[in-house]
């Protein structure tokens, strides 16, 4: 412990000066995390229906997709999209690769959340809706989804928080988001410790704000 140079752990002056530059990358962080959440949510809904399908091949393919995406590290997927696909003639910008990668990956996790939420709704409600002449999609839209969304909300918000934190990995494919900005300053000033602590605190604040919104939404849908 005596060999630790405590004075180099955190340079408060450098941190304060660097906040505007690091925050200049927050737009990409928000774009990637929210964009991936929305796209992934749509994909996950149909994956969840596929997992619940009575048709074996649809159920099997949906299950295989979910298993594959949950088992592949997101960084590997990002590298495949950004560095691998150009070798077969398909090119994405760094931001496009990040959004596609996080959308495809998060969809697998959200699909299981949605499946569980949909399965939690009593089958009698389906039967009651059919008995009054409602179609499958009308029943889903007006009766099942409003109830299932209340069940799925907390774990889906957790996925959103994971996407916000995970978006930092897009720095590995050159997206100029907050972590990438922090790395640049750290390399320039030879003080990575300060910059990594700073960006960690910024991510913490953002995720804490999301949690506040989550709590308010939970209270709203409960009553």
C-alpha cells in the first residue's frame, strides 16, 4: 500500500476541465442505447410470439436465435459487423454497426422478458375476448399487451440501463461516444485513472436518472 501513488488517482482539476469534452459524446451514447432499445423491443416482441408459437419450426428458429445472441459476447458481434462484414462487401458505419449489434443482441434478452410477461396473463382473458368476436391482434393490442407491459416494465428498464453502460463498448469500433472521449483525454494527459473514474461517475448519474424515471413509471402504471 505504501507504494501506491495516491496523488495520481484522481486529478480533480483535469476532471472538471474535461467534463464538457466527455459529455460531447453523450449524443452517441443516447442514440445507440435508445435506438437499440426501440428496435430491439420490436424484434423481441415477434421473437416472443415465435417462442410461444404452436408451429415447431417457428418455435425452434426463435429459440435458436435467442440462444445464439445470448451466448455471443456483444463485442464479438460488433467486430463482426464493423470489421468482418466489409470482407463480404457489406459495410456499415461505426454507429450503424453499433445500433444493429446492440439491437440484435438486446432483442434476445427482451424476448424472454416479453414471453414471460405474455405467458403470465390468464388464458381466460383470451377466451373471453374471442367469445365477443375480437380477433387475435385486437385481443393482443387492447387486452393482453397493456397488462403484460406492466409486468415487463422493470426488467425492460434494466435492459435499457445495460444498453447505456454497454454502449461504451462501441468505442472499440471507433464510435466517438463518452468512453472514447475519455480515452482520448486520458492518452493526451497521461492520466487514464482520472478519466476512467470521471466517465464511470457520468454513467452512474445517467443510469440513476433512468432508475428515477423507472420508479415513477412503475407508480403510474400501478394505480
